[in-house]
């Protein structure tokens, strides 16, 4: 009984500290692919070019098999058993909307917010339009005032860059 | 029929004239003959009679003869860069940016590109893709005419190096945390500027708990690292002077304090209350 008295607090303490180890990661999904058990590496960044946008993670992203109709990504840590499936050769690229696990509806909303000429892209034309209204305020520029602070300023241009699709 | 023919010809001629009078890009260097292992800057200028505010340029250079070292934006008319001068493919530099105030006039410096000569030969710089956007609120694009420039790299010429940039003023840095309008995420927005020597690069490091992360190079805007409560942003100019700014994420600080309090409370409960309950149970 004495032993039980000593052990009970220890078990409770250990259960609190080890609880996070049983938490499972949420899968990333998009119409083009699913990433199982993602592990986001620390120091993730945002990379962008006229051709692509990497919204979140870098380095080792998954500890399982990520597959889609066009590819299979096999990776893992040392304890992961060697996958037996053969590597599929990509036949075409994933759809442009596939990215970072953001739901397509949200992606569409994001693009619409900064796509001033409604061509489906946030690009140089939209940059030229927002810069034209730079420094202005009032009702007529509400469409370009992306953070809603009443003025088209550097923050709005930065938000447009954040949503850049090229 | 003849009239229609002349009308079409006139239209072509007229459009040609418009294009010729439109914005143009040209190049310039301080030296035209230099030896291998030299360093030089290629200045890229914009001439425009119409008001313009955005450009997208692709410039080719021979990668076997030249090594791209980076850009220098001192004295530039450009206020916002979508990304710093970047090598897209080997031998192709991409420049995308804009001006907060519409630009019109001559000799508007866009950027100076730094190169190192690797071997002898004639070096050609070519503007392969030049799109200039009119500041008219519509984003009208005008194609800039192709532009060429050449220099000679010969072993007879002197070795030239870039003189160190003298600047005693550190760069200006303004940074803040902004909420994105759609997904209500937090991003870091920063504006760095140095009129004298130009900004070289910016970095960010952060604290999730007690220790600093490694510094990572960033461009505006930058996503915030998850669960970070303190950020330190640093901008370095081309003279090596730096400016730092520290930002705190109060939401995350409160969360961390709450979590620590919870753990503390849990430990108190475990070490104080649990034995009491056990004794009560034993007495029964």
C-alpha cells in the first residue's frame, strides 16, 4: 500500500508529460494528393517564385507513404519498414490548386481577395493596380485595402505578395 | 480593297511607333574591358515617357563566363520587390518589383547586378523578357523592346574589383505582425531601406520557449513560425551595417504562461491532493 501511495503521483505525472506522444498529426489533403502523418520541420519558411509557392514545410515532411494519382512519395525514419510498393513514375503535375493542405474553397477565396482583374491569378497586373491606389483612402479604394485599415499602404501590398500566385 | 490594305499597313506602322515610344530598358557598366577574376556592376535603367509602376524583367548572361554575385539596390527607383534579384535558370536573372510613386522620365535606375568574370571572351547581356506595367489602375502591360549590351573579358585588360561601399548609417527597418484578411493567419510584414548603400539581406530568428532558433533569411512578407513568442528581425546593408527589431506575440506569450500555470497546478494537485485522497481512502 505504501508503494502504491508513492507510485500514484508518479504515474499521474508521467501520464501528463507523455500525453503529447500519443497525439496524431492531421493528414494534409487536397484534390490531388494526401500526405499521411505529416511532421513539420522546425524553421519552415515561405518560398515563392513566379512558378510556385511553398506555403509551409521544408525538409522531411512525412513518415509514411504519400500518394496521389500521379505520384508516390516514400519516406520515413529509421524504424520505418522498407516500402514494398514500386515507385510510380509521375505522368503529369499535380493540379495547380494542390498546395499546403489548404481547402480549395479557402484557396479560391484567398485568390479572389487579391485578384483585382479577375483573371484567376494574383500577379503583376494586380500589383500594378494596387500600387496605382497606393496612399489613397476612402470608400472607392475599399477593394484594394486588404487589411481594412482605411488606406492602401505597404501592408496591403505585402498581403498581396503573400497571396501571390504569379 | 486598296483602302483596307493601306489602313492595315498604317495600323502596323502606328503600333510600331507606339512601341518605339514606349518604355525601354538599357544597360550600362563602368568598364567595358576587364580581365578574368574581375568584379563589376551592370546597371539596369528604365526610360519611360508614360507613368509606369511595375516591371518584370528577365536578363540573360553567359554563365560560363560570368558568375552572378547578387544585386545592389542603392539609388534604385524600386520600392517593393516581389523577390530579390534571382537567378531563375543558369544564366537568367529575374527582376520583379514596383514603385510606390509612378515613374516617368529617363535613367531610372532599377538595380545594379554584381558579376565576377570567370574566363576570357565577349560577354553579351540580353533583355529577353521585359514587361512594363502602366500606372493607370488597369495594369496595362507594355512589352519593352529587346536590349543588348556587351563587354570584353581579355587577359590584357586590368583586373577590376568593386570598391567597398562607404556608408555610416545603418539601414531603416520597420516590422510588424499583420493578420491576413481571409484565413486570419499572422504574417510578418517588414520594410527595409537604405538610401546610401542599399539593403543586402534580412534575417529572422525566434524563440518558442527560452532559446533562439537559427537565423533564416527572409523576404517580405514572411510567415510566422508556429508557437513563437519572440521574433528578432535583422536587416544588413551593403556596407555590413545592421538594424535589429524585436517583436513580441502577446497571444502566444499568454498561452505559454497559461500552459506553465496549468502544469504547475497539475503538479501541486498531484503532490498535494492525491496523497490526501489516498489517505482518506485508506482511513475508510
